[in-house]
C-alpha cells in the first residue's frame, strides 16, 4: 500500500507517456527483420519454381524442397534477416539509460529466435501443403508451388 501509489504515479508521469513512441521506434527494425524473412522465403520458393520449370525433374524438385526445409537453420541465408534486428542494439541502449532496461541482448536474441521460428513455420506449412501436389502432372507442379507459396505468405 505504501509503495503502490508512488509507483503508479511514477509510471503514469515518467513511463506511460513514452510507451507509444518507444514501441513505434522499436517496431521499425523488428518489422524490417520480419519483412526480410518473408522476402527470403519468397525468393527461395521462386528459385525452386524457376529450377523446376527449366528441368522438369521431380527428383531435383524434392531435393530443392528438402533444402528449403533447412532454410531456418541456414545461418548464411538468414543473416540478412537477423542484421535488420541488430539496429535494436542502438535503440535499446538509449532506452537502457533512460528507463533502466537491462538484458538488451536478450531482446535482440529473442526477436531473432522468433524470426527463425516464423521461417520454420513457413517452410513446414509449405511442405505440408505442397506434399500432395508432388505426384501431380509436371505441367501443374509449378502452378501448384506458386499457389502454395502465396497461401503461406498470406
């Protein structure tokens, strides 16, 4: 009871007025990172489509889809996504001094983990939706891949 009123007053006067602007500032790099994840998935699936259209090889298609399943764990390909979130380092340093926020690295790492998890979900969903279409007529496979990609990106 003794601490509650001063704590609420402190939060109301010194923290709450800044929350919207802080959130907006932090969401820039986070949104940019997630947009990069989406673009990477789109690019990788487009490459699978193009490769299949050139070769019409179902075995090669299976290999490419298997490689896509490993995309979330491919640190080289995921690195550009992660780098977008590293901008949080500077933003959080400012907040750290103003609001005594600790564990800045944890926030960045957690965001990057969510990005990897999003990619895992995207490739898993793609594989699950596309799997029945693998046995289809090869003329319809590229169209099927595109439809599945668009469904996953939705």
